[in-house]
C-alpha cells in the first residue's frame, strides 16, 4: 500500500482567495490528504436550519482541483451557541456538579438524546451532500473523544441513562446488590431509581458502582459514534476514521473501533512527555525536544490493532504546541523521524496539524507547516523531505511481523483507577513499561485486545495487570505453546471487582497463590537478586512452581510452570528489560541491546533505526545523528 502525507486545513479561517494557492502549495510539498470541517458547525449552520454548505462545496472543489483528497470531519465536537439555547441541559457536568459551559469545545454530554438527534441530523445532511463527491475520499467522526476529560458526565441525562443501563444489565435491584456487595455499609437499593451517580459521596463510592458508571459512559461513546457511522454509511462507501489520542483510557477503543474502517490518532510527542506521561525529571530533560522514545510507537501499535491493520496519524505535531505546561520546539529532524517511525509501524497516512498557524483564538501559539504570515515553518522542509524519500522507496514500510504481543484492556484501567491501592499504580504505565522493555531490545510488538482468542502467531505474550482474564484469552493461553508472562495483579478480581476464590492468580497449571499484596512508595523499592527492583507493587506468593528469580531476601519474584510465568511485582526498567531478554532467549528470539534512545523497527523489507537521543548513537558501525533515521534493506 502506498504511504501518503496529509495536513489539517481550515478554509473557514482564511480568505477564499488564498484557498487555491494553499492547495497548490500543499500538492507541491507532496501532500495527498487534507482534513477539513471538523470544527465548522457554526459556519455550516449559523442558525437552526439555516444551512450554508456553499463555501464547503467550493473548498472541496478547490482542494480536489489541485489533486488532493479530502477527509471530511463531522463538526459535532463544537456545537454552536444556538444549540445551547435549544438544549440547555445538553452540557456535560463535572464530578463536582458544575456544568461545563460554552466557550471552547467538546461541551456536550454523550448521554443527551436531544444532542444525539442533532448530531445525527447534521451528519446525515453532510453525508447526503458529500457521500458521492469524488474528492471526499474519507471521513472522520467528531474529534478526539474524551479530550479535556469529557467522557464522564454527571448530568441528569447521564443519571437517567445510567439507571436504565443498570436495569438492563442486572435485571433486578437484588442482583445488583449481590454483584456490588451492597450489604457493606448498608448500601442496598430497593429500586433502580434510587441509584445515583458515583460522585459527591462522603468518601469513595463503592468500587463496582464506579466501574459500572465507567462501563456505561464508555458505551455511550460507542453508541454516539455508531450514530454518525450509520448515517455516513447510508450515503458513502469511503472509509470512516476517528482520531483517538495518547493515554486516553476512559472509553473502550476496541468497541468504538469495531464500527470504523480506520483507526487514527493525534501524535504530539513533546506535548505528551510534558503533559501526560509519568517520567522522571532526568527523562524529561533528556527527551525535552524529542518526546518519549516509546510512547509514540506504543500508540502506533495499539491503533494498528484497533483499526484491524488500517491506521493513520491524523494529527502529527510539527512544532511547539500551545497546551502543555511548557512547549519547546522539536529538535531539528524530529518531525521527519516521527513521520518515518509511523510509516515503519504501518501507517497509511501521516497528517500534520496544521497547514498554517492560526493568528487568533486558543491555538494561535500552535505551530503549523506555515507561519501565520504564510512563510514556511521549519517542519515544512522536513515534510517535503519525507515526501521525496517515500517516492524513492515505495513498499518498504508495511508493518512487518511481530513475534511478541502485549494484551491491553481498557476495563482493567478503569478497575485500577477506581481501586488503585497505591497512589502511583497506573495500568497504562505498567503496560507501557512492559512494552518499553521489549522495544528497547529491538523486537517488534503487537497489541492485543483482552478477548484475544488466538495467540498462535506469537512466540512471547505479555499480560501485565489484567484485572480479569476473559474466557477466550484463558482458553487461548491453554493452547499457547510460546512463552507467556502474566502479572502483576492479573486475574485478581472478578468481573465486579471482588476478590475471587480460589485466590489469584489462579492460572491453570501454575501452583501459586497471592497471600498478600502491598503497594510501595517511591522510597521503598524491593531489590531483586538478579538486579533491579520491584517498584510500586509487590505480591507475596506461596508456590510450588519453579522459582526463576527472587528478591534479595529470598521471596519469589518470578515463577514458572512449563511455558507460563507469573510476575508478582512491578519491575523497574532494568529488571523488566532483563526479564524480557531472558524470555526472548527462551522463545528463540534474537534481541539487540540498543544504546539509550535508539529504537528499532523491522518491516518485511527493511530495518529502521530511530535516534531519539540528542547525541549521536552507533549501531553496527553506523553513526546515527541526533533525530536521525537510518534504514537498510534486509538481506
């Protein structure tokens, strides 16, 4: 498949007499795709029923005339002001009971039926008008679900929707009381209408109550997205995408992705390092202008799986952003590196945000490929360089084979958010640490859903922190003849967040029982006999299985029965990398001890190396400069 570049463009922001020039300049850079329309509702419908599609007709025609393909976004992330007058109760409500007012974006509650109807209507109108337009070659639903923490809404609409959802799930209050353990603290209900949302309680709400609300809220995102997909599919055969984000776990992307053709995500490596990732000050300093060496790759692999092989980067950071605590400029060459890394992980398109930097409103400090005066910004040349390089080596960037897989589960993230047990227990960070350990050995990794029923394509599977093993996954593990690493905290809860009996991990064939679990503050790591430490989490286990590793005081730190290993703690990077290397060796996988900041990705035709370090790095007698990309054909 041909790999292409794209850009995000807002014709409604610029005089119409420069649209054609912009389009010609995009084509000259080597851009193929242009995303438009996702924030334009007030220009499409300035008053209820007063439709103005003429300008969008001309914008699409202008871009198409330059040979560009259009990704048309539905405008539902930014309902116009008149919508609030029409539906004043559509606003999301935060956990403190405060409405999230008009004046920015994403000011709607997924549960509100009136807004759902309005969204269906505007999407239907767009699909009817542009579904067969030859220049509209793809669609995007809404924009960045959950951005600004907008999945969970404590509105009246959510309350009534949640009660109905509970009634359908549990059928009777007695069944719900048993599932939630509501005999504790006299929390029992006689009627579903007695159940409130899990906020503003004196102390923490019951954990299964919180988990149920997160499940409900995730279902509302999936339902809302499905409404839009249904309307588009009635009128268009073009593929449909949504642009997910980094480290957003409040809704189940596997379920949303099941209704889409393409998974895309918005990649802001420097912003995420500063704003979202759990990192030391030294790590932030080392990668200040490059971003974390593994976060982008993890999301590439995650969304490749969510998209069932089809995925894009819909927004790629081209320079300083406006929303992080600090917004440094990328190291020269990093925009090219980020782009090539996405292609090496199988991306069909990498689209830069945005074409021209806006001189007004909230994002005016967010860089683009052009400056506000239309002169090229630094990323402009890097994008053009990538376009030339792509033309010179077609077919070199399929996803390649991954011999290792990691299971990722959104419900486990919800479980550990409502019952972390330790302040810094973060499921996403645990999975990322496992991914980082394998990736730093130069091995390709796939991400799998929690109901994966076939593991036969892999030689090593890692399952960290999975709250509850699904029946399909447990059956797949029983058939699996590769190496499996499970834990910590895996299979330690029922589907309703109770402690199961027999006690965890309760893995077939592995005689081990967690007798005590403790969370560890940063000042109290547990040292391991073979090097490194357990941090954040440590389980005391009784076991008759083979003990592979111990703590320095002799307690089991890794046990094995046949090909199944259980890890009763959260290893630091030194320990996790050592454990991963040993498992790869047992599985017969070749590894490479890569220098700090250097990362590798192997496609079916080429080996790529990416230097995230600010210093040169050497590999196989090749010096790779800072922000450098090196590739070589496979023998």
